[in-house]
């Protein structure tokens, strides 16, 4: 027998067309940096509208990626926390959710004026000559050095994201998802001009999102840490709603997508690779991981959520299927089992159609055309 409370959850979900087939009016803030497997902002926007308790509790995304959920919560004035292992993801999410204190474009223009003609030491990045022409290397080295000298953290973070945004474009890499070196007609002058254009875009997007005013009050905290190592005290707030999309088995390799961006920003992609949940290499090595490892990892996540969420509050997981060694894995069932071990009950589930997957390093993803939105409640129903 379905309880009245479960029926209410189903009715709320069914009030929305989760395929979102209408015009795409996505704000520029969601496009300030490339990121794989982003879910569209309408999903967290509607889930927050439907399920946040409208109190002073925070919205949490424990796998925040580039911050789509965080932006949508911040726009509604809600306390918001994001967690991600990936240092570049955390940087992008932090930048997207922090209003500017003042214009960053004049700072960038002065920085470029100083950087032109300098000969800063080029960092020891693997296979650098294969992926970057010598004059491009020098321009990027000059810019990264100058950006690191900026004292204001908000401005410095924005400039790092602006630079990261153009790195693959000025490299010899064919595309974000194809590691093939090709010849491009790009010069050091292009690096500087593209950087300034990128800065201008980010500034405009932030002003557009946060009412066109400069403000020094951040509305979101972003924790750059492995979710499996996060302690409840690090979150530090009562959580009234979780909206997230976990990295499921044999799916995207986030570290690989951003490999050279990370190197140029002084980050270590190999450290991310070793700890990344669901990364494809983990399932094809000697003594490979299996879906059982994923279930154990998700159980740890649910245990953390249970320690910080308000009783009866909601956790929304957006998840697709996986294919491991030609076996299809039901990640939704894995989440249901993991949640049940930690006091969460699955109360509703909807399936949504998604457009054909963009190219990725994993060809299996090109066949994925559906994902599930699973609603869990902490504590007993009724």
C-alpha cells in the first residue's frame, strides 16, 4: 500500500515535465567554464522549489562538480554547501557562487600589459612540447605567474577560471574529449586576447546572476575534499535538502577531461585520478573495482548525509546507468540499497529523457539516453 506521504511526493514530481523540452534559456553563469556531464539547471531549480523546507537549513551537493546546484540555491538566497574532490571543479563552483567585490577586467588588462614580453620560467608539465607551441607555453606561463601575484582571492580565482577556460583552445589538443594533437593557427597574442575576452564573459555572467551589483558577501561554501573523507563538522550546517548527481561506475573521467588545465594551474591530475569515484581506469586495472565497491562508497556517503541532514528531509539523486565489461548496472538500485542501510527510504522516482550524450572519453556514454531522479527521505515515512 502506498502511503499518503509517498503519493504527495509522486504528485509533486509529476507536476513537472522533467524532460525540459522547451527553449533553453540557460543563464550565462552556467557556461563560464566547460565541464563534462553537467546536469541542466532546471533540474536542481525544480527540486529545490519542490522539496526545500523553506527554513534556514542549507542545500548540500556532495558531488558539486562545477556548481550547477549551488548556483540555483544561491539565487534563491539559501545557505549552500558544495563538496568535490576535483580542485578545478571546486574552483569553478566557488567562482560561480561568489559575487564580485569590484570589476576584474581592469585588473586583467593591467596584468596582460605586464605579462607581454616577459620570460617567466615554464613549469615542468609532462609532454608539454607535444601539446603546446613554445610561444603559447611562454604566454601561459607569464599569465599564471602574474595571476598568482593577485592578492584579492575572489579576483585571483576568477582570473584562474578565465585562463583555464581557454587552455585547451590554445593547445594542440583537437578537442576537450579527444587527445589528438593537431596544428592550430594560434599565437601568443591570441592567448592574451582570448584571456581578456574570457575575463569579460565571466564578469558579465556574475553581474547578470547577482543583480548587477558588486557585493563582498559570499552565499556558498565549497569544500575541496574527497567526499569519503569529509567529517560532519566540516559541513557545519543543518542540511534541509540534498541535490546531487554522483559519479557512477565506468562513466566520466573528470581528471582526464581537465588534465592540462589542472597542470597549468599547479594542480595534480594524477592525485585526482587515484581517488576519483567511478573513473574508468578503476574498472579495467589489475584487481579492478566492481559495482560492489561503488555500493560501499555510496553507503559511506549516505552515512555522512544522515549525520548532517534534518530528520524527514529529502535527498535527491540524479543517476544514469553504467556498463561494466558489457554488463548493464542499475545504479538506482545500488543507491536504494546503500540509502536503506543508513536510514533513507526511497519514496519516489521518475525517469527523464536526456539528449544524445556529447562526445566523451568513454564511448559507452554515447548510448545513454535516460536518467532517473530518485527521491530519498531520511527517517521513517508516516
